[in-house]
């Protein structure tokens, strides 16, 4: 059985990361095990020059696992491989109550669209994407027939996600 998935999407500077972090805090405070999966449109590195694991990668290791008593991580170099799909990455996650996916705006999972006046792009995703099931915004905006939430009303958005996914132990 796969983990339930709910997405947070929007254009750059629309408040996705702030909302995602707030939802993780709120949902975990309710006793839920939450995982997150973030899509980056740019190169990123979680390992830095000078560390042993960086030296392993620089020497050509295709995967480097780092393990301690507090956490573990696997860094996989794609080299000439294609970027993995959302589905492939979801399969790699451990069992949990909910996976919050930030980004992957074109994927078909249910998601909330973030809209902020400071966003770079002002276009709406919802009218062309039936998997957008709600809108969160910091201003009055046309949500069509979709539920609308204030972007900073994390509790109400969490309630919506819990209800939509049937996560009873997360209800308060």
C-alpha cells in the first residue's frame, strides 16, 4: 500500500515552502508521520567540499550512503540518467501517514495551489489542472468552485488535508 500524497504547488515565491513547513509542523503535532518530497528546478547539493562523502562522490562513486546514530542519507548521482519520476521517488520513501509533495505541479495527485502577491508569475494553475482541489492565497483571488484558504491559515489547510485523506488520528 502506498503512502497518501498531497501536493503544494504554485509559481516561484508563491509561499509553497512556508506552507509546506507549516503543514509538517501542524500535522506532526497531531501525531501523524509525515514525509516530504521537494522538486527542485535547479542543481542542488546536500554535500559539500571537504567532507569525506564529498570526496567519495568526487572520486566517482555513483551512490554514497551517510549513516549516523541520528540520520542517514543516500546521495545518488544521476550522471546521464533521466531525472526520476515522482512515482519512482514516492516508491523509495518509507511508510508514513502522508507525503507532502512540494512542486511537481504537472503531476496528477491532489494538490493545493498557492497564490501570493509577491509571486513572480500571476497565472492560475487551477483552471487547467483538475488535480488542484483548493486554493491558498494571501489576497482575494478567483478560486472558481474550489475551497479557498488564507495562505497563513495552516490549521484550516491541515484540517482539509486530513479530512480529504481520511487521516483520522490527525483530526482535532
